């Protein structure tokens, strides 16, 4: 079920062009080639939401993941119960990132930022940070989380969990970025909601 | 003891169902673009066991084109692309070509029942890299990741993320790598 579709934040060059009051034709053209659209989707079977931001360069999809799924994923791969519970207590999304441009590009999760509904800023916890903690606890498992950063060739994409220090059911805005041909662009998905704990 | 086993099995089935439903949620046509490396490299040799306990050494495949694919059962695009790898394997079955699907972290007991759930049961070797040492040696950052080796054992094409491996353009670039005398 397609819940809604809206234009959201533009990449940086377009935002500047719009604010600077450039000619209308230029503005429309510029925005048309750099705007990202966000579609929210509700799975009719599970009731879980997903958000897909589509941009000519780079697309990002966030899919709500229930804590039970996180517990099952990690418990069946040997993580101690306490550790599976700990990561299940975080706000976790299945995350898909994709190079939709015709050149290589790079992205770095450490550059992404979120702002919670009460205005608190933060950034996703990185895979390397989780792995460092797991290594200290003697847990060598290293998959399922989205890698910290990557350079994508044409057609490349990746998927994995991203984790946010937010409560279940909490709402936030996520600003994400990527760099292509030396230029860094950003987009924002507003009103993303962490999965409920049910 | 039985209770623990049952719980583990239930968790696995829950995980499997959710994994497949997550895959359905995000299903979209797989691309077929592979990146040709400007500087091909020779990866570290490996010896890994398959589902039957037989060992496979990468060096033994010298003279063949090899698609080395890193995957896991929890990874929806890994499962989505696997039928296309099987079709590719069947299409080029009489050529010096093979697919080696290298599972990450899991065990035969985990993977074997999973394979029965697939749309097409793979007939190419499913290998086990339980510590992910081989994936690290290849520089894998996420699953699935694929590497195409030429008959000299050099990685010449790479792909990060799921692909449609029996797309005509992929079939062509692989057949172009085959030794000249065997090209159909």
C-alpha cells in the first residue's frame, strides 16, 4: 500500500538555487534533476512501514524491523541472549542503499545525522562500533549490519541493519549524504518512525 | 535439551519467514551491471568444504572462469539472485565455468534445510567460510558480493549487491572470458 508520496529536501546545490531566486526555468530544471522523492509504504500483512527516498544519484530505503526479528536474527547466530536483547532494544531499520547514477559514488554512515522529535541530534551507531564491543565480549559475528562506508561502482548496492539510539515507536528525521564526482549531496527523510515493540 | 532445540528451530523458522517477507517487501528487478577492474588481482587461495563435506580449492579451478559469490541465508538479495546463478550455471554447464557460493558464518545444519525452501535448488557447490576469513581476504564489506575470475585466476569483474546473473550481457561477458577454443 503506497501511503503517501511527497517531495522532500533537495540536494545542496538545488536548495541553494531555489533560495537564490534563480530564473524559473533554471530552478525547475535544477530541482528536477536533483530532487529526491520519498514514498512511505505500509505492508498490509505486517503493518510495518518503510520509507524509500529516490534520487537520480542515490536511493535509500528504511524498513521497520520488529525487536523480535532482531532477537531471532542474532539468537540463531550465536550471540548471547543479553547481547541480542541489547541490540533489539535499539531502533533498528533494514536499510538498502543503491548507486542509481552512472558514475561511482561513496557514502559514509558517520556523516548521516538524525534529529529526534524533541530536537536531540545524533548519528547512527556504526557497524565498527558494534563489532568493537562484540569483540571485547568474545563475539566474532560480523554480518547483518550495514557497513560503515563504501564506494559504489555503477549498479552497486548494499543492505543491512542500521541502528539508532531511540525508543521503539519514536519519530525522527534522518539526513543522509553521499559524494559523487567530488560533490557531497544530502537528503532528509522526515517523520521516520522506529518499529513498535510488539 | 529438546526444549532448547525447539526454541532454536522456532527462532530459525521465524527468522526465515521474516527474511523472505522482507525480501518480498523490497523486491525489485535485479540489475546486471558488473564492474570491470582496471587492475585485476589474484585473490588468496582457499580450501573450503561444501555441503557434502567435500573440499574445494580455488587453485584447482585455474583454467576455468569462476563466479565466487559470498552470501548468507538471512540476506534477501542473496536468495533473490541465487536462481539466476543456477540458470547461468546450467547455461554454461558444458563450458569451463563454475559457480562457488561461499556461505558466511552459518553451518551445514543451518543451510541445508534452507536450501529446500528455495525456488531452485542450486546444483553448484555451496561452500562454508564459517569465520569469514575468506570474505575478508576478498575485501567483502557486505552481502551479497560477487567476483568473476578469469582462467588465470585473476578477479576481473566485481559486483556489490544482488544481480541477475543470467542476463544476456552477463552471459556474454563470461563467455568472452572463456578460453578461445571452448567458446560456443
